[in-house]
C-alpha cells in the first residue's frame, strides 16, 4: 500500500496526533490538509454513527473569516441567500456561486458578531475568491483564515455526550445555531451541525495548540456511550442524500441541479455574485437534476475515482457521481446527475469498467 509523502503544502490538523494514536488507517486530502477516512473497521464505524456516537477530525472544513465594517456586505455578495435576518449565533447553509451561477462551494455561514462572519467551507479555496471580490468591490473588510478547526461529535447519542461536557444548554441549540464557550481552558464554538443525518454537533476549536487535549477530553466524556473514532461516513451520507461538493458537482453545476434551489433567494440585490445568472437559469429551467440510483447485484462494489456514464435506450443521459454499498439496503447505491427528462423509476444502465450494469433511478434520500 502506498503512503502520503509529507509536505509543508499538506498540513496535518490539530487532531492529527490523536487520530494516529487512535489507529487511523487511511486519509484523503481536502483543502490542502489530511482528513481521516477510516480506522480499519468500515462496517463497525458505519453502525457506530447510525446507532451510537462517533467523533471525527473534520478540521479540513476550514474557516474563511470576513471581518470589518463591510463584513456583512461581503457575506451577502458571496451568497445568493437572503442574510438580512441572520442574527449573531446563527448559521445558514449557503451556495457560493461564480458569475455564471455555477456552485463553487457549499459552506455553512456563521455570524459571530455584526462585523465578523465565518464561511465553513467545502473543498475549494474560497479564501482567494472572497479576498478578490472584496478588493474588486472596494470593501472595508479583512479576509483571513483563522486558527479554527472543527471536531464533530455525530450520531443519535452525540447530544448526550456534548451535554455531559458543556451542560444541558446545548440541547436547546437549533440546527446550525452555535454558541462560543470554553471547556478546561479550551476555547470553542459549539454548533448543532455536522455532515450526517444522524444528528450531532461540531466543536470549533479556536486554539490549534489544544487539539489533542480537546480530542482526549471528548473521548473520555464519551466513554459511557461507547464513543469511537470515525469520519464523515461515505455510506451514511449517500443513503442520506448529502451532497459532496466537487464529488457530486462539476464545473457547470448550478444549485438547481443538485437540490440547492431552496437556498437561493432570487430577490437579493443585483450585486450578489451570480444572481443574474441564477435568475436566468431558474426562468429557463435547469437541464439536469440529481436523483438516486440503485444498481442490480448483491455484492459490494468499490468506491471509484471517477464518474460513470448512465445510459437509457443506448444514449447517455447523465452520470453516476458516486457509489456506496448500503449496509441497510444491501445494495450498491449512488447519485445520478441526469437529464431532467429522466424520472424516478426509470430503468437505466451504468457503464462500469467496460461493462453495463442494470440499475434504476429513484428519489433521494434513500433512507
């Protein structure tokens, strides 16, 4: 098996040493960092997130900080979602689009105060983009990457673990809302959020030197609930219909094609980047949409590096953008980015490794 060659361009996270001590077996790269992707027991790790509680190093979700008198203006220019009612302590899922209306990131925006916002980003360098837009528009705002690294506590027992650490006030947090606090001298922002449908929290560590301490504190607190290490689980996220930017999108994908239309407000000001294109796309109607796809066969297939053609009656109608073995459905499933003429229930074929595999389109989420 190959290994990753260390480089100063590829940063370990504040939790790196702790994940190695806990037996991490594989990493992926994400925002120029190492992200743990497994601890050697994939099915056990899956059921832990479904039935119990799992802790994840997701510090690769970097924060792009907008700070200054025009921070709110810049946040709105970057996001085609109405932010006028967003209050301090609230987060919102947003699309960041380019001038053509193409999704270039799908972060969580967090409002820390009237002059400071974070964009908790997916895997693309929005730090450069935000800085360029701010300079182009002549805004009084500083764009930076703060020392902030999320640690996720996910699963149906996650709330009990986080409440045991910080207090029962966390149970009252609404989804995507957060509160800044500290534990044992470690500054964090506690948010009800996370890349799963099983519930949980993200602890935004605000001092990278204390990563191992925070990891071990959560690990110790979670022992009564049998907490264990994990990662954003590929199987669970596909079953749950969660979008992976860059994995399920290409260089032409707009929000309406990937079920993000509900997060676009077309009446935001004209200076919002991409809004004019999004109005046109909405009026004309998108050309593709995202569905689920279930393949025939009862043997697990391998996760792939590439998309696969989806054909109907001998013609390509789109692409299968991911594949996962569902432990609950006992089927290989994935997402289909296909022509809007394709509908749930349609029989199709997927071209995989030079062979056609029979499949059927379906609604999302699977479960």
